[in-house]
C-alpha cells in the first residue's frame, strides 16, 4: 500500500512541535506561532521519496521518520529559532529580557549567580518548575517566587541535579587508589603529615565519602602519621543537608564491595526480612564522616581553599560556558599546591587555553598535575 510522504512528515512535525512547545517559555507558543513553525519546517524538509510502500499507516510513519529524521529535527530547530525571532504577530513581552530579569532576581534575593551557565540548559530546568506550577511565562514565575519563597528550594533542587553514587565510574577509583598510595608514600618520605582533598560539587556526599574511604585504605601503612582531610563543597544547601546525614539506600552503594561495606557502613534501617547487603538504609561510619567537612560554595563567586593536594570536580563544567570554565580552571590551579592534582569528569576535558598550566597525568581518567 502506498502512502504519500508529505502528510506523514507534516504529522511528525506537528507532533514534535507540540511536544517541544509544552516546555518552551522563552518564546510565544500561541496557535499562530505553532502554525508558523510547522510551515517553516515543512518548507525545509525535502524527502527523496514522494510515497512509501508499507503495510499500514504506522509502518509508513516509522519508515518516513527513519528516512528523514535528521532533516526533520534540523528543520524544526531552525524553524523555532526563526519564529522566535520573527513571530507572525506583535510581541507583547520580550521573553529574553524577562529571563535575564529572572536570573538577576535570583542573584539579588538568594545570592546565586546563574548568569554564566549554559542558557539552554537553564531554560529546560526552569521549564520543569514553570510547568509544574501550571504557569505560562517567566513573568508569572517571578511573581510566584514573590508569593511563595519556598519555591526557591524546589527550583534549586531542579537546577542542581544531584545524581551520584559511591565510587561512581569504578575504573577511575582504581586509578585514584594507586594515586593516593603514591601521594601518601611521597609525603611520608619527606615528613609531610597532611593530605587535603577537595570534592568540588559534592552533591549528596557520595563522592567525598568515597574519597575518605579510598584515602583510609591507601593510608593503612601510615595511619598514625598521615592526617587526611576531605573538603566537600556544593552550591546546593539541600544537597549538603542530605550529605551530612550520611545515610544512603542500596542504589547509592552498589559499587561498594562487601569488605568495604562491612568496614565503613552500618545498616540503620531494614527494608526486607533479612539484615543483608540486599536490604536496608546504610549510614557511613564516624571514622569516615569525621574526615569530611561540608560547606556551601559557589564556584563562580566563592573563594577557593588553598594548598589542596587533589581536587575532584566531575560533571560540573557541563553547566558552564567555556569562558567560565577557563576562569574556574585557573582558580583551581591557584588552589592546588605544586605537585598536586586535578581530576575532571569523563565527559569533560582540559581547555586548550589552560592546558599549558597542567601536566597530563592520565588522559583516560582525566587527571592532571600542577607542576
């Protein structure tokens, strides 16, 4: 059975635009603008086939989508950008200006500066809260923040995604273990009895506690002579509160082996019939928590600690523009002692502008050394 391609493409575009508009508050999403987006997208998609042969309409749609997926998505993105800048009617609100006012409001009232974060990422996160409150614009959302200040807490939870687990990216922690052993041996040889590690962007605490456990294991031969301190900072106060409780479900400790689990954790709440590693809520033992100090810090505006032996800042730079990444990397350089290390996330890399400041220690693990 033959099905014409054009109406199928239009239906796919209609569906995609409808879904996209459900979370767009940076442009007008009225019916006229939606129709304009669909028209512009349709004009940009040129299928190689006028018709497809398929058993039914669902199969035809799948085939047309597979054949034209890139072209359709690209056309929609350009159409949205065009209509956003040139709507088919007079604009009643400068949404770009309103968004900047919203960021300025947050800075003035809560002291958090998101102005140098990736704009599209921020807009997606704001859209979640605007939609959750059944609102339709940034202006309405600013008024909501005035009426219900507690919404700030929910907004910050959305803006600062705190997804982590103990020993996240297990291969990295094998490398970290060797690195800690070497650092501690070198320190012991020169009678340096302190080791300071900084978890920058510590989220709910899994990373700094993982660091404390790794350092404890690496320092067993020098336990009486090495004093290790883990500094843990984050911009999110709610995450820091969770971190200081030091209690975690099974999902967070799935990378912890049985030996470390029994040595460094206590089960505090059973969720099943047996007291086994498969059930319960676990609390980190005091021997570990006593090594970690938590505090709130904005990496953009805050003062960095000094004399750090190792900084971990993983999966944080995805929020920042390139210029801000460079600024923070330079601040990390000043915070790290000569001979100290910086570890970035697997999806991140050292910028060309500051690469000359660091030596590449392990490119796979994203570990760099300050000479």
